[in-house]
C-alpha cells in the first residue's frame, strides 16, 4: 500500500508527499527493529531468570548437604590438630575413646558434592556467556572447575588412605545396640596400646590423618565457601533477600 502511494507520488512529482511516505517507511522499519529487539531481550531475560532460579535451588540444596552434622562436623578441624599434636607426642593425654573415634573417622571420606545440573547446562549450551553479571559468570566457572577437579582427586585420596578397621581388625571390637529411635547402631572399643605399639598401624594412621585433613579442605571447606559466594551472587541477580540478611524492620 505505502509503496503504491510512493510510486504514484513520484509519478506526480509530489515531492512533499514522497518525503512524507519515505519518513513513514523508515519509521515503520525502525519501530519493527525496536520491537524485535525488545522481544528478544525480554525472552533472554526470562530465560536467564529461569536458569538462575534453578541454580538457586540447587545451590541451596548443596549447602544443606554440606551443612549436615556428619559432614560439617563443627569444631572438627581444630580438634583434629589438637589430637595430632597430642597423640604423636604423648598418647597418655588422650582417652581411648577419642583415639578410636579418630581412627574410624579418618577412614570415612565420602564424595559429597557432585556437579550442579544448572551449571552443567549453562556451560554445555554456551549460555553462560549470556549471563549479565561477569562476577557470577566467573564464580560459576570456578565452581565448575572445582567440582570437575575433585572428581579426579577423589579417587587419588581414597587410594592414599587405609581402611584401618578392616586392615587392623584385631584392634577393634564392635557391638550393636538398638537406639532410642529404634534404629540399630554400632559401638565399640579399640586396643589403643596395640595400636600405639604397631609401627605399621601408626604409619597408616598418620597418613590417614593427613589425607583426611586434605579431604576436609578440598571437599568440605572450599566447596562451602564457594557455594556461599555463589548463593550471594545469584541472590543479587534475582533480587532475593533472606531473612537473616534483611535490614531490621523489613520482611524477607
């Protein structure tokens, strides 16, 4: 329609009408481009928010997993250092139950944290580069590299440690009992004198303590810190304020 009018006005040499038609055409194209860009940006924004919401859920779940008492073990890192300093200098200052507990605990090193599917999706699809926050992109990349590296490290750590209770079973006596919650639980005693006098056991125990501390650092402490940073950055992008972070008088 507009092109037919433009041709007629050119034929009539009505240059004012030609100019007006030209302006209408240009404005129409310009508005079409603007609307197209706005629609694309709107879709990208909604898509980014959906991915970040999924990432937020997975980060919260991972943090809860690392915060479980059997994993977080509050105070264990300091207690481990006190134990090492005492046990390998004067074992008489440590009770048998503590020695037995540490000997058993240092053989247990689960691979707690796997990869987060939202992060894997962002990286595998190339959508990571589309996130607007550079700080968040870097945090996601660092976390992805850490989890990938830990998958390789975990096998090495397990091979470096010794299952003491299995290898030195003569030094352990286990009994079972029914707890107050009705579940069957284990208790036991250790022959700490035999442990102390067995050079092979002491060497394996010392190595386990070292590997256990390394596991705590790589698989608990560092991931905990990285998840905290990642959580804060995702919250910032989504505009989420948790109750403990909200200023006094404001609801989360």
